[in-house]
């Protein structure tokens, strides 16, 4: 499996630190608003990377943070007359809902910056002790960039060029810095802001230190993959490398993966430009499976322009796969028996589609070619499976389609939702069973409904039910 590594600017063979295991960290969103579909791109792309790694047999430890302390969260809390915590908790819940609707798996761990302050203070202290950081009179702590000779290795920037660029940018009030390149690790609190005590002043952490600390705590000092959108390469990821490698004395991450932007009218979709659609808005018009398919129809390192035409094309493409899946499900329900000689021969061709799919994904996760392999399988199924096919053959084709689609996070066959009328009928049957003192049957019905997400509650007015 080859991965394009931003560090070397080349595709490299993936070799995990520990056989059979992948440690992966993906920078998550700052939670002060509903996420937009630009934020959804790394979520969908790296969830697909994870799913493919799992399909290859790796055990993936996938960590993705929520940045829940930040100027924008505080500004929103002030605007609404509430606390930063209330704002961030609300948007974390909303984000998790969007992720579920896009079929993005929950991370192994979703750490919150505000829960990891002690670890951040420890890392900053270590950096000070090692001479890589220094506090100034007002209690701000800065990282001493020039002390880290490899600074710039990820963004391929040269320290001297950075130096001249930054000189003109020096912000007033930052004149306590030794050098314009130095960045903040800890900053003093302002009135009304959340803050934590520290050896330097009451205050809060800078953004970059969060990820170094959470990655170390949940994955260890050395990890396999660190990922995020390409805007994070500099300064965020460059600064994370500086902090982690100076603190731990080890290479931080072996492979650095960055997705290109989702654009609109060929401009980056972003909250600050105001040219964005939230996932929620898009979800009102399309099933979010369509958004997922749209994202995966391009390579993750190519810019992708959001347009109605492309979403329509994505919808049509997804429909072809889902229609095939539904037909296979129906054939499977009615079919019986073992494969004929002819079908056995055809079954021998199935591995070819999987191999084609794997070859595409092994080449730096070429999801566009992976989807083409799925389309070829769909064509094969449409040509060769029908109501006379044996169960063995239908199931073999159906399983292959489900397996490949699942790696893309595409749901081929939705579990059917139980209808209200069927629920009422089962509840009535349960009441009758109880009256007849057939409690085993009554319990069986309750459990059956529970499995389908229906919760029963016995009240004085009779049985009430809710969908979980
Ligand atoms: P933020 O909340 O701005 O820190 O962004 C969270 C994640 O979304 C980061 O990995 C960003 O790089 C990524 N991101 C933000 N906007 C876009 C966009 N228009 N296209 C692709 N990725 C984006
Ligand atoms: Zn980060």
C-alpha cells in the first residue's frame, strides 16, 4: 500500500510501526458552529482510509479531537450570553450527528482539548526545561523556533525565507518574543474567558499544543499517520512536529496525509469567506450518502469544486449501486440451492473486482478508481444474476458488492424501518400473550422490538412506545 507523504513529497510504501496495527490522528473541527461540507471532506476521506486499512486486516487506533477552547467559541458564547462550554458541547453533539448521517465511524477516541490541560502544561514545562520554550513577563509561553533545526521540513519552507516574511508581520503586543517566528504555547487569560491555573499565569493553551499532547496520550510518542486538510500543513502541523519532536526526541508521525480543499466557484469553502453550505443544509436536499459518494468520486489530493451538477451525477452513480444492491437482496430472499457449474465459473471472476478495487486503493487511496471497480461489479451483477440464479451465486455477488461498498462507507441496502402499524400489531400480540399468561412470548416480542430500536413502556394508560 502506497501513501503520498507530505513530508517527502513522494508516494511511499506503508510500513506500520507495529505489525498489524495503525496509529492514526486526524485534526478535528473547532466547534462553534454546524460543520460545513469543507470540514466534511477530511472526515469522509480519512474515515475511508481507516475502513480500507481495516479491510486489509489492520487494527486501527483512530484518534480525532474536538477543539473546544478557541477565540471563536468564546466570541459565540458572549454573543449568545452563554458559556463557551455550552456552545462547544452543543456543536460537538451536532457534529456527531452529521458524522453518523455521513456514515463516518466514531473515532476510537474523540478527546476534548479542555479535558487535557494538565498534559499540555506538562509538555510545555518539558519544552521549557529543554530550552525549546520560554515564558515572558506577562506569563505567555513561546516556542523557540530557531532552536529546532528541522523546522520547515513538512511545509518545505526555509527558515530564512520565513524570517523575512514574518518580520513585516510582527503584531504589536508580541514584542516580548525573542524572534518573530516563535509561536504561542500558553497565553494569559482575558476577562470573561475560560482559564486554567499554570506555573506561568492563569490562562489557556495555544491551538497547536493540543494535538501534540492528545496524540501522545492516546497513541504514543511515535505514530503512523497524522492527517488533516492541506491548510493545516503550515503552521499547525509544522508546529506540532516542532513541539512533539523537541519534547519526545523521536520522530512524531511517519506519514503526513493532507486532503485538498473543497471549493466553491474555485475558491476554498470557508466560514470566514461566508461561501459555505453546512452538512445539515445539504442533508435537507440530498441523502448524505450522496455527499459521501461525491467526495469519494475525486482523489483526496485533488481540489474538488462543489456544484449541483456534480451532486446530481453523484446521486445517479449511487443510485446505480443501490438499485443493484436492492435487486440482489430480493433475488437472495427468493433464491435457493447451490451454484451450477456455469455459476461457479462466474464466481471465479469476483475476486478480479476485489483485486482491481484493492489495486486502486493501494495506490494512495484512489477512491475514484475504486468506485469504477464497484461499477464494473454492478455491471457484472446486472448481466449475470436474475431470478433463476442459485442462492450460493446470488449471495457471493451480493457479499462482494456489500464488502466493497462498505469500505467506501456506502450503504447498499438500508435496514428497513419497521412500520408504525407493524409495531402496534406486535404490541397487541404481546398484550394478548400476557393475558393468556404466555410471558415467554410477551418477552420475546419486547426483545424483538428492542432489536429494531423500539422501546416499550408500560404505563397506566396502556403501552407507549418510542423509537430509540
Ligand atoms: P477547522 O474547524 O477550520 O479547524 O477545520 C477542520 C478540518 O476541516 C481541518 O482538517 C481543515 O483543514 C478542514 N477544512 C476546512 N475547510 C476545508 C475545505 N474547504 N476543504 C477541505 N477541508 C477543509
Ligand atoms: Zn491538530
